[in-house]
């Protein structure tokens, strides 16, 4: 059980347990906080400094569409079945595409107590504050960074001493009719 702050001017947020990273949207309207032990990304509305929502990183069989198309990665899970049914421990995050997307690495999947198996990175739409897709990563993904042009995402893996670089092309631009 976490202890509440003693100062009445402090704000207590129960979904934040072992905060690992925080990012403001470029326009300053929201603050995203990764809660490792809480299993959430807590979204704070900056003008009011109140919780807007809390994104839970838990996936069931019903979430299988979020993993569609990610099978191209050759990560080995041993004999584990249902690898996409898990609770993620969000650790680090990075914004891309001018703040439209937040990428969140999972320290490990809940079924991997020793953090030796591949983990994952979630893609969150910052307009809806919902998880769009989940991609596998190597074991123990830690730091994550997007290129300034939004074309690449780099993820460091402490578990196997590698760095993955993912091609994340910018979303199509909507052009107005002239």
C-alpha cells in the first residue's frame, strides 16, 4: 500500500505507483505519467492539474486486434501460449508525430516474472488517450526515442543488449479541397 503525502497541498493519485517517466504534450495541455507498479499511464489535465483518465495496460483475448500485423517480428516466447494476454508494466515513453502518439515500453509482461522473455511497446493515441496497437520488443525494453521527423522509433533492450529501430511512417496528411 502506498502512503499518501503528508502535505495537504500535494495531490495523491492512487494509480501512480513507482512513476518512471513523464511527458507533456507539445501544446502543454496534458501530462502523461508512466506508473510501473500501477500498470497505468496516468493522464493529467494540465490547466486543472486533475486526472483526466488512467490508461490500463492489461490485455485479454478480446484485445487481439491491437496485436494484428505484429507477428513479423521473430521474438521467441518458448512454449508460452497466449503471449498477448498479459498486464504490462509501463516504464518509459516517447512522443511522436508532433505529440499525436505516445509510445510506451513495458519493463516486462506479467507472465514473465524474471523479465527474460520478449516484452512490448504500446502505441497510444493522445487525442483519444487509448491504446491503438501493441508491438513486441526484445527483453527488458528500457529507453525509447522517436526521430524528430516521426519516421523512426528506437528501443533499447537491457535483457539482450540490443537496440531495435522501428519504421513508423508519419500518418497521411488530410488535404483540403481547393
